[in-house]
C-alpha cells in the first residue's frame, strides 16, 4: 500500500457525500442503497418546436428492465437496476451507485399527445419523445345581417 498524505478536506468532503446520500434516501422514504431501496434517476426535460423531450439517466440498466407508461397525464418511468455481481458488503469501500427499483413520475402539459409517445434507449440514456398536439387554426365565422322589418 502506498503512503498517501492525509488531507482533512478530503475526509470532510467524503463525509458530506455520505450524509447527502443518507438524507436523500431518508427524504425519499427509501432505505439504504445497499438494501435496494427506491431511487430516482436524474432527468432532463426540454421542449422543441414539435415535441416535449424527457431524457433519463439510466446507465447499466437493461432496457428490458425499464417500463415507460402514461397514467392520467403523468409520464411514469420505472424499473430496476440489478447488482452486476455478488460482493460481500464488508468488501465495499464506497457505494455511490443506486441499486434496486426506481421510479420517476413527470406531469405532462396539456398540449402534448400522450398516445404518440416514442421511447428509445442509447448509451445509458432513456429518451421519451412526446409530440405536441396539432393546434387548431382559428376559424373565421361569417356574420349574416338580417333585414330589419318596418
């Protein structure tokens, strides 16, 4: 083992990371990451001229273990990240990746068409393309003038 100079700030940052992970799990109502508690993937959402795009970070997850659905105007992404191999917990030096079931629910705006959603998975990113509804053009209604009776 190599001799490494001790830096108190490294220990402080490591402790802060551990506490952040602990409180994130507690606030989500989950258990620890090692126990396979629920977790939420990071999501980016942006709009193009024709669609709303939702991208979820799901590296190392088999697309067969991911489910995308729409329930009552809410896009739901859920699934499970399984441990790649068994390692005794006492051999871990650091566990930062979340394992177990995950779920992310995103309220969709009313101007999208949930029946035409397309999902793809590439390089660990799930991409849901939600087309916007076609906007009805305003229709001009002619006004007829009735003759007045004398």
